[in-house]
């Protein structure tokens, strides 16, 4: 079994529905189980800032898929849910980024692991820290909680708990 973490984001309405559809489509795949899911957070856009706020969350999945098979699956789901690639870092119905796949470290044209921007993104680290604070980041000797502590107050201020989304409330 392989253990992976996936970050989900949406900033085109209905944002919450897009996130839920992506999670249930993944969970319906026979080769994959969603093991944990974070709360949803509303987050200010990072990078290309003239766009609507995002909803972001992170999930942990167990699967028999290789990292590239998981990337294929994530890209198929993005396409099914109507994602159009126009502006780099721009608006999207749903974006699925593979953050980590086991403790794999790789840098290829199609796939870099861990995700190259995950450790500087409050919209990733806050939800990831909720479900995996003790997860070790390959080749760093540091945990997600360590990186979460390194975020500035202004970065974490842009990540706000989205009411009603805590899976423990179900
Ligand atoms: N860990 C990864 N997870 C998902 N895609 C990746 C990863 N590493 C490299 N890629 C490649 O990045 C390409 C661009 O992805 P995408 O369009 O989702 O980028 P983006 O969401 O605009 O920016 P970002 O990658 O910073 O979130 C994909 O086609 C994919 O091949
Ligand atoms: N808040 C927020 N900002 C972003 C996001 C995102 O998911 N959330 N995704 C980006 C490209 O993947 C660029 N900027």
C-alpha cells in the first residue's frame, strides 16, 4: 500500500461542491481509499492575486497506485470537473496537487515530490498540519508541524476555517 497526501483547491463556485465531488470521485476508485480529510479553509489567493478567494483542504489516501498513476487520476478528475488551464496560478474549478507519495523524492518533468511549493504555502500547511502534524518531510529531518510554525502571522491570517466543514462534526 502507498500512502499519499493530496491538496485540493477551488475558487470557482460552487467551490465546496467541487471539493466534495473530487473527494468522492477519488474515494470511489477501487484502487484507492481516502483515509483522512482535513477541514475546509477559505484562503486568500497566493501568486496571481487578482482572483477570487479559494477553498482549500488536504486529504490522506491509501492506494495501490504509483505516483504517476495517482497524477494521471488527479488530472482526469480535474478535467472531468471542468478545469481549464488559462492563467498560471489562476482560477480553477478544482486543482489537485500531490504533496507527498510515501517518502518519495523525485524531480521529473511531469512530477516533483514532495510538491515544490508546499512548504511555503499556508493554504497547504494549515490543513495538512491538522491531519498529519508529525509527518516527516523527506530529506529535511523536519515535520509538517515544524514548517507550520515557520509561517508568519500574516500568512496564516489568510487561511480561515470554513464553518461546518470539520469532518469530526459529521
Ligand atoms: N506534485 C505534483 N502534483 C501535481 N502536479 C505536479 C506535481 N509536480 C509537477 N506537477 C506538474 O505540474 C503541472 C502543472 O500543474 P498545475 O496546472 O496544477 O499547476 P498550478 O496548480 O497552476 O500550480 P502549482 O503546481 O503551483 O499548484 C502538471 O501538469 C504536472 O505535470
Ligand atoms: N489561496 C490559494 N492560492 C493559490 C492556490 C490555492 O489553491 N489557494 N493555488 C495556486 C496554484 O495551484 C495558486 N494560488
